[in-house]
C-alpha cells in the first residue's frame, strides 16, 4: 500500500525536489506502472477535485499539475525487450488533459514499443495522414472527461476505417463505453495498455453502428453540435464567459450520454454544475434551461434523456 500523504503535501507545496525524492524512493520497491496507477494517477484526480470544490484556484491547479507532469517525464522507460512496433498515443478530440499521455508513453516504452505520443488533441479529420505516415500497430486514445467520449468515437472511426486497431483508456471510459465509442480493446490501468494492444486484431474493421435505445438521439445531435452550441450560448441568461463555456460542456455531456445510452453522464454534469454554482456564482438553472430549449426539437430519444437526467 502506497502512502499518498507525504507526496500530496509536497505537490501541494510545489516542492518538486521533495516530490521527486519520494518517487525515487518508491521506485526501489514498485514499478513505474504501479506508481502511475496507484499514486500519480490518483493524485492527478485529487488535484482536480480541489479545484472543483473551490479550495484551489485555477493557477494552483495548473502549477501542481505541471509539477506532476514533470515527475512523470522523469520515470524510467527502460524496455525489457524491443518489439519493433509503434504505438500512437493521443488524447481524445477535445481532451486537453495530457498528463495521461506521458503516463502511457512511459508504460508502452517500458513494454518495448516505439511510441509516438502527441502532447495535445488533434482533430479526428487530421488523424488519417498521421496513421499513414507512422503505420502504428495500434492507436491508444485516452479520455478523462465524459463529454469528450464522442471525440473518441470520431477518432476510432478514422483509425478503424484505415485498419488500425484502437485501444481506449482513461478515467471517462469503462469496458462498455469503450465498446460503444469504437475501441477494439480497453485498458483499465496504465499497466494494462501493452496487453490491451496485444489483444487487438492485426487488422481492424469499421466501427459498428450503435444499436441501443439512444442511438437515434446521438445520430441527431452529433452532426449538429456546432450549431446547437451556438444556440445554447445565445440562450444562456448570463454575461459571464465561463457560464457560456460550461453550457457548451453540458451540451457535449448530453451527446456523450446519448452515445453511451447513459443518462447518468448528463446527470453527473448537471450535479457538478449545481455544486460549482456555490463556488463561481454562475446560475446552474440558466444553463440547464438553455440546454432543454436547445434540444427541444430533437427526436424522442433526446426528450427521454432530458427527462431521465434533468428531472429530480
């Protein structure tokens, strides 16, 4: 059992030297993969939670995350053997949480892969040329925020249409969500990603269509997201920039809920917005009302989602 206390104290104090010393000591008894899954990943979540609760400012959260990211880069990446295969590691379209990219880079290099890791998301439409250039054994897509799950599906479609297998990972994914977004395999932990790639076929095939009750709702909302976001921004009753940004995130959460047939995804976002109201003063109900009005013309599956996710 790894004690998080002293490490989190050092991170909170932005004491990079002490943080690195703690990790160096732990590496005498644990692998880098174990530390990422049991210490560094949970600490990253803890940092985000402090910001969400208003205990830390955005600046504090960014500075602590930067320290953690540099520690990840210092982790050993010595392979046990060389595979002669390349893994492409990317964040989901729209996903700016990139510390997991460094963790996956470390894990896959330790497993003997050559790794091409992109420090930030790219549009799904620009992925194909990169796949042709690299010819990877697989693409690993990481997703932290559930609102970005449709972005994983867009990237999976491009990759699998080119025959490249897709592995999904990250906090936003479960095995079932990974299947729905089009991944060939799912890695629940950083330590599992190499084995997940090995479990994929050498040649993948097109992402299958959705077949669940919310499929028609997702197929309606996905191509309209840009225009719906513009409508949502106009309808929000407020003059705070972050409020309109949060409104668009809620719309994207609705798309993710329809994609995965999980109203809980939107419900969790609504609950988060209500908690944030106490911190920011933004009107959560204004955002929720704008969402309902924006999606009013959607098919029955969209109305069902709103009823299940928004009605207390």
